[in-house]
C-alpha cells in the first residue's frame, strides 16, 4: 500500500475486511479491540503490548474500473490464503492410516449402488463398498475412493429400513479421516428405498387406488430386498474374522430429543445411543457415561432435558433437550438396565 510515497507491505492475513464507497476503498485491519472470530481464541492474537497497530486505511481511487479491480483482487487473495491455511490446519490434526490391503483371491463382500455421506465432491456420490483384508474401500465410476481401516472403526452400525426411507451402514471412527475436503469421524453408506421404488415404477405411470396399492407393494418388496442385501453383506463381513460387529438400533426403545439443533429420533443399540438418519449424526458410547441428570421434570411440563456427564471430564457434557415426558420412565429403566455404572439423578 502507498504510505507517504512508499510501498509498504501488509500480509493479507492481517486484513479483516475491505469496503468500497463511491470513489474510496477502505481497508480494515485486525487490531486490538476488534472482534476477529467469535469462536477463536484471541488471547495470543496480539502478543506485543508495545506495538502500534494500524486500524484502517482509506484511499481515493477516481477510476471506477480500477477501484472495482483492486477490491476484487484483495478479496480473491484473502479467500485463497484463508482456504490454504484452513486446509493446513485440518490436515495437521489427522493421523496417518495404514495402507489398505486389497483381497486378491476370490471376490470380497460388496454392496453396489450406494451413496456416501459426507459426499466426495459436494454432490450425491454413488459407488460400491467392498470389504478387504484390513479395511473397507468405497469407490466410484469417476475414480473417487475412500478407505476405512478396521482398526480405526470405533462402532459399526447396520440400520434396516423399517419406518425410514433409507437402509444404511454407518461407521463411527476413532480418528478422523478426510472425505473430499471435509474431516469427519462419521462415514455412512446408504440406499434410498423410495427413490429406487419410484424409478422401477416410473414407466407407464397411472393414477388410482389400484395403482397406489401397487406402488405400496413395490416399495415394501424393495424395502425387504435391500434390507436382505445389506444384512447379507454385514454377515459376510463379521464372518471374515476381523473383530468387527455391527450394532442394530432398537426402534421400540427410541425416543425424540434435540442433541444438536434438530429434533430427531434417538435409538439405543447394545453399546450406543444413536441418530443415524439425519445429519449431523449422533453416536454416544454408553460405557462413557458416568451421570445421567434429568432436568425440568415437572408435572406441568410436557418435555424435560437429559444431561449426560461423561467419565472423561475433559469432554463437554451431552445435552438431550425437549424429550417428551412420556419417555421418562422408559429411559430410566433402559439406563438402569444397560448402563450398570451410571448414576441417575433428577
């Protein structure tokens, strides 16, 4: 930037924002007293208390085209550097996984025409999941692939399509992996029952009660077929002897609650309490719970909150809000029966 006739360099990461008003361009810097990031730790943002900081500079640029060009170049550079630094920070926390050992003899267990969450490229990704010697490999026709090592799987779930519109296999990992440009601890492979059923009946569509019954019958048959295919795959994987067992949610013990931002249907398994249908996914290991505290349990209220304190006190407590009061006794009995070491308070 031209300062008193000299070109003075400023690193792009020191720029907070750039604004344009009429013939002027205003560059605002990060300085003490300004909010940088609500979630960021600002304790070491400005280490030198004796330093002098430039809060903002304003230049007059009479040429409208040059003004717009300067604004565009600064914002593009800021965006590119921010993305690069964010990628470095993400990759720095990843642990190196061992290489996948591909099964060379025979046909490995596999499931075809699966979608993956998170997606590989922002759009819906369809591919094939195979079980090899030391891990799974998901690959697509466009040469995209995701490898999941058995040792890195903390929990494996199989959820058939009962009242849901998808049948799925879900993995909660010990250490996060990169899928596309996202670091994640949860990887899910699923098939939509409704979409496949509609595709099969898309030819010669008719309307009427008889046709609706045919659609329901077709969906029921497709649901049973997909459930059987997924269950057969799960059985073959467990027979490989790799020490992997799949948990199946108990729908009859499920209840509604808000673990994140949405009201979802939570279902217990042998080892976890999960929501695998809606994102963000929720999977809490039951052995990690020390205290279950019931809040707002009153006769005049229709909902209560369940706070779960973990044995590892360095981790934040888990809040399950807005649970219907009709589920109170069932949840208490389930916790007392399944989690023998938990302390139940209210």
